[in-house]
C-alpha cells in the first residue's frame, strides 16, 4: 500500500472495532489473532475491478467479508507459538502520525497480553512484506525518537523487500520509520523467500503483491495452516484470482500467485488464515461445480 490522505477514510473510521481475539491450534502450534482495526472500505479503494455481478453471484458466502458493498478490511497480527518460540507475523499500522488509517493505541497492550513476558517475550517478528500496514508497530515513538518495539526479538525482513525499498526513487519515509531503526539497532535479519523459523513454521515465496512477498506455512503433527499475507485482500480473490489489488507491484505475477495458492490448497485440510480477512478470518478453499470459494470455519 502507499500513503494517502486520511481524509479519504474519515467517514469510515467512526465506530471502528479491533474484532475478537481468535485462537487456533495446528498440531502443536498455537496461533492467535490480535486485531487492530476492522475498516469498512469501498472496493474501488482496494480491489477496484470487483463488479456488482461478482458480488451478487457470491453473496451467499461473502457476507462475513462484504457488508452493504463495503469490504470489511481487517488489520491484525498473528501470534504464533511453536517449539518454545513466540513469533509475531506482521505488526499492523503503528503510531506514525501520517497513515492511511491511524493505528489503535490499545493494540500493543492486547498483543502483550497474549505473550508470556509481554512484548519482551517475543522472539521473532516476521514481516510478510514491507507495506506500512504490516510493519507499523515494528517501532514506537518514545521521547521523540523511534525505538524497536520488541527489544529481544529478531526481525525478519525479506532481502528482496529491503533491496526494492532502497532502490525506490521516492524515499519511502513512511516505511523507513518502522524499518530503519530496527536495522540500525542490529535486530534485523534479511532472509530469502524460503526461510525456516522452527521445524514447524517456515516462509514460502508468494511474490507479486511486492517483490519479496512471503506467506507463512505451519506444519505440525499432520496438520497444516497458511498465513496468507497480502496474497488475498478479500476471499473474492480466491474465486476470481485475476482481480488485482490496487497496490499490487506486479499485477500479472500476483494473479499467477493467487492461482497457484488456490490450486495447491483447494479441497485440502489446510487452514487458510487471511491476513486481511475479517472474523472469522480462517477457513478452507473449496471447489464446487461452478468454481472455488472460501468456506469460513470456527476456531
């Protein structure tokens, strides 16, 4: 995503809620959703090519995610606990003064409550990519300066993501607020798209939305889950992978990646955890006679 005026969202921000804290168990791995905000968003501001016909034809299963023609866009982090390691996947919006959507000041307290030892108990922070709504709480403002939020953690940034950021002609200062202090503090590890965090948790390349985008694959005790990152912004892109997000870096590659993910996980037992999917957030990709769809599932 890129910077835009807060005025565009001003009428949508009334009455925002973070949504419920949700928990899943995948074998021996525990995953918790910690919400920052759920933002009703006009489709043209996120996936502009969605048609009225597509919404109508899929209304039977889209209602948890689209309400009155507005996409319910969820900003949340996943806390993943595996083999004694606590991993935070994506850190949402943060406290920078200029954001498309302002961060929730209560988010860190609720995140800390899900981690033994609070914020200092986080071992790994993994950013699926380096857009502002996935790195925002990497740092926080203290006494007029920015410091890493998770002082005992290793932050995992995609090497291709950082290289791309550095090559941008426009100095993307909005991301630098949340990335540069981490690198300067010596807490960042630059990783390749395939990276093992524990024997149960690893990253897999899902390039297209950004040059080094990754998803997170969890495999434990014969069970499997996929944290999508921004492969999908809405489950409608599962049915229609050709629909690009407004901020996709490579539209053709992002569509190919969505098709590959659908093909790989459709009609499997893999639990899909959508990084921007409003509650219930999780579900399975299913096939039917007229195409694929997303079957929401409980915790």
